[in-house]
């Protein structure tokens, strides 16, 4: 990591030399100039992590320099040096945006400590800005992989609803990415700076669920040793994602409905109403209309949650997304493990495309992670996939999705068959020819035809 750069501005040459020497010994790269005009030229032409400037200087004083620097780069931390007892100058500097000040004469250790604190704060702010940008990028709708018509419809609805405060009900089978979509809605909304809180109803018993939602007061029940905030209170001004909402008891549904209608609740064991502003995104893998019909879900709550419905199609209904998803997960786990896997073998892709994916995207992600962990080569093969995806000795061929010339289709299938047979026979042309029931010379001819020879 390169040394952090500090610019020193003071008209006293002796002090400039001292500070350059001290800060350089502390591991920083220090540059010193005699006045404000030269300091502005330096900052305009180079990058600095911190500026230390005297207040009292001829031509341009430190306060004027401070204002010019802040106008040029508001995030640049600045420490001012001021004569002992001139509190008014120090206050003016802090109001103008200085990080801190030191009074002359000062101890060198005092200045070094102030410099260290200023740069540590800047590092933390920079890291926070980076993580925030990464978070927004990760949950940008463009970051959700899906080129199928069904997913394009999902993106269109989600991007429209994100700008509102409307409740959203996300439906779909397990593993389709309901929480990922909910997070994307939150991070593309005006609430993105506020909390995104998750509650999984299926993971909690009925007795615990109410306390998790609304919190509890100290002594509300056995084991309540302290007051505790619930998910609604934690999500104030932000978004509460209620997963597996169909698993809620009817009693809990009544209390949830009241909060949505009144925007207030009481903690368990409490009597003081707590006001909240929370956007609800709920999710379920069940058909809530059927649950309403059989009396297991309140109709009024269903309509409150289902202001906008977004249905995530299962992976088997968007097979064109399987390959880009598989490559995305391959890249993710290769980076995490340090493996040198560069590609997914055509036969492995064919097996992935032929699978029904009852576990949807989550199952595909797990399959690729397993493959990356177990693979010993540079290409992910069917042998690296879970047993149920390997297809045994079967050949997995991919038919074109629509139309096409019959001759071209047959040639494409023949090429796939040759490629996968060669993979299965570990590149042996003799064994591959035997398996295909043709002569080796015929196989060679077809390999040349399909440009399969190195």
C-alpha cells in the first residue's frame, strides 16, 4: 500500500523541515510549501490525503486557504495550526470544515496523534463509501442475472415499485431468489440509506414470533432480562422483509395487520404505542389465495400485503438463464477458492440444461460450488457435479429453442454428440469412434468438419 501523502503549509522554513522529517519517519510521504497560493497549485496538480496549514501567513491566511481547499475537494481532511490562545481562529476553522486544530507551540507527539486520527477517520470513510457503492452495485437490478422474458417482466415491475412505498408480495418456489429481489427493491428505493431487516417466519415458533416482530419489555416473560427492540422498530424508516409469511399464525396475522394499518405497535409486555414508518416486502412459496380460501390466511392482510405482486418464475421455466447463472457462480467460487478453473465443459452445460432444478437458483449455486471445490482440472466436467446431475453414461444434447433448418439442427446435434463422447472417453478417438459405431477415420473427418481438431 503506498504511503499516505500529506501537504504542509507554513511560512516558517524551520517548522516545515521539522514536520517533513517527523512525518516521513512516521511512514507518511510529506511535502511542504511556504504559502497558500503554492498549496492550491499542489493540490490541483497532485493527490493528497491530508493538509496541515498554519493560520497566520502573509498574502493568503490559513482560513482563506481552508475555504479554497474545501471548495475544491470537500472530503479533503485539513488540520490547522494556530497560535496558543487564539480560540476564535480555531472555532472559525472548525466551522469552515477543518478536521481539527493544534495550538502552537505544540508537542510533536500531539500533532502526530491528530494526524493519525484524521487519516484513520478518512480511511474508514473511504472504506464505508466503497462498501456502500459495492452494496448498491450488488443489488442493482442489472446485477440480477436473467435474460428470459419472465425475468424481464420481473425487473420492469420491481424497478417501478421501488420508487414507491407500496407493500410488495414476492411469490415463487423456494430457491428462486425472493430475498435477493427484496433487497434490490430496497437498495433502489429512497429508503436505501436506512435498514433492511429480515424476518423468516418459518424459522420461529409462534411464541417467539411476536417478540421478534414487536420486541419486549424487561420482565415481560420468563427470560426477558432486558428491554429488546423488535424487527419493526429496527426497520424504522427502512424496509422489513417478512419471508415465508404464510407460516404466520392467525393471531400474529391480526397484530401484523394492525401495524400496517395504524403504523404503530406496543412491545410485548408494554403499553406505550411506538410509531414506525416501515415498508413491507413479504414473500411466500405458497399460493396465498388458496390459504385464504381454506381459512389459514386472513383475506384483509392478504390484500394489504399484495398491493403489488411479483412472481419469480422457477428456473425450469427460464432455461436460457441457466448458462449465464452457472458461469456467474463459477466465477464467484473460483475467486473464493483460488482454483484455476476457466470454463464449464459443453457436456456439463448440457447436463445442467437438462436438469429440472427443483431447488431452482439455490440448487444451481450449490452444484457449481461443489463442482469448483472438487474439480482437479481447469475445466468443470460432469464428474465434478452432484451425482444427480452427472447423467451417468448418458449424453445430454441441447435442442435449439425455436425454428432452424433441419440440416443445420442435425449437424449441431452431431457435433454435440461427438464432443460429449470424446469428453466421456477422455479424448481417446479410438474409444469414441467405437462408442459412436463409426470408423476412426470417419470420426477424424467429422472432427475436421466441425473444427474440433487442435
